[in-house]
C-alpha cells in the first residue's frame, strides 16, 4: 500500500522525459522515504519520554513493506541509529577519545540489529513475512544478538497496555507481527486507540511506601574510576538526610559505593549503626580475572551482595575477549529479597535490552529497581531513555518503581 501511494506522486518510466532514469529516481526516493520513516521510529520513539515508545509499532510495517532487501536494511539501520543517537558523544566522553571513535562504535553497535533484519527480510507475502519478523524480534531479545537489542519495539507494551502484564506483552507482540501483513492498517488503528487511552490516563509508577531513590551528581575524570573516601562520606550524608526525612529503604545509584571491600563495609555499617534504615547501593567486586557490577544491601548490622549484573555494557565494561572486564551473568539472579519485597533489578544497560526484565518478571516480583551511573552521557538523552524504559516496563506489569542515577 505504501508503495502504491508513493507511485501516485512519482513519475513512471513511460511518462518521464529522460526514459530509464525515472525508475532509478523513483527507487532512490522510495529508499529515502523508507529510511526517513525508520529514523523517525527510532529518534522519536526513543526520545526519552515513555509515551513515545508507541511509535515503534510502525517499524515492522516499514521493514516488511520495503521494496527491496537493501531498503529494509536501511530502515533497520536508520531506526537503530536514530534510537541510539546519543552513543557517539557518550562513548567519546567515556573513552576520552575523539568523536570519531564514538561514531565507529555507534555504527558497530548497529551491525547485529541490521544483519538480523536484513537476512530475514523477504519480498514474499503470506505467512513468511510475519514469521520472519517474529524470528527477528525473538533473536534481538535474547543472547547473543539480544546483547545489543536496543530500540526493540516490544518496549511499547507498557505504553499501549499498562497493567496488562503478560497479556499486554502478548497483545503487543501480536500487533507487531500483524504490522507486517496486509492487515497492518487495522493493527495500526488498534495501536492508535490503545495509545490514546493510555496517554489520557498515563501516570508514572510510584515508589513503594517508605522507599526512596537518591540521584547523585558525582563526576568521574576517567573510565574505571570509583568512589573515593570523600564521595563515600558524601553519599552516607545523603542517606542520613533521607532517613531523617522518613525513608526506611534507600536505593543508591550504580557504583555509588565504589570498590567494595572489608574496609568499605566497615565504614558503611559503622555510619548506619545508629539509623533504622536499609540501603541498596551499587558497587564493584574485584576478582582475579575481572569484576562484578553489583547491588549491595547494607545496614548497621552488616552487608550482603544482593545482585550481580547480568549484562554489563559491551566493550566499555563487558570484554569477553580479554581479562579484566565485567562479568556477564546473563541469566543469573533475576530477583532478590530486600526489605520484605521481591525485587527485580535492572542496572544501567539492562534497562535498554529485553531479556533481563522479561526473565525477572517470570519470578513475580513485587517491585522494580533501576539504577545507573551516567556520568559519561553528557548532554545526550541516554538517561532519559533508560528512565522511560524502566517506567514502561513497570507500568506494563503494574509494579512500583524505584530509580537512582548518578548523572
């Protein structure tokens, strides 16, 4: 249908004054329009506001209706690059390198998304396109391809069907698949109605009673630098202020507690010994071949490791080709018990991909906790996308949400 509409406004080969050049110009314009559509679903859909995720529903239609495999690849590339447009600046800040390094990583990160959607595209109709899109969607949700499965349209589930939980996830998956068929106008209409209802009634997930997420503004001069003594003391003061304000559970950002050691534990337990409060803070635990990015539970009585990150950021943290990087626990510890609640944890990068949150939801958590250390994101919208993604997932499953970011 999209191609028919385009054909009404574009010259045909028989009517063009330059003969064979007209089909070429038409093909080029088609490619540009489809790529622009992909860029819009990515850039607007992942703009940093949860409601805009709904635009991602259009991506499967653009992919399926593309006039060629090359154009389908351009749609996928434009969608991914649009959604992840903050990566070049963020990577250049993190690595202390020129913007060209960030641009290279930006393009490299898109390769799996583009390769999967290019390989599975087909011009044959019937059941083949929806089946192939379903395969692509699944592949981009789980390892190994899912390790860079950003900008997944299924994220719109929490916007279109808040509170529907697994039924909302299934309904969104059905809409995405239907968007690759001739019935796509019906699917688009259903999605539009669901979005209108959700936008009119939208409310952000609330924190559990007595829980408090604390955002910080600590700066890091280089990647790999962790909280020193002065930052530890400043963070403890923030916890004390929250306790005096009535909080009984405090969530701190990723890396807030720095490199965890017996000395760090003694400092925190000593300072919290006079407070009736539980603290969940991010830290790193070093071992002979690398480190774990973790959440630590601390009180005046002691400390415990609550969670080891399943998927650290590839390249900057997770470096499976060498030693010294962060461990990827992939499918380990999807929930943990803390302060009387079963908690689904998402640290930083895990908020941008699919399987960690889906796996956690299989264990019927009582709350979602999302943390991050975003000192390297600069003026980009990366943190806004992480926050809105956590809000969308919490909304889908009707869960209270606590967020804590170091920006």
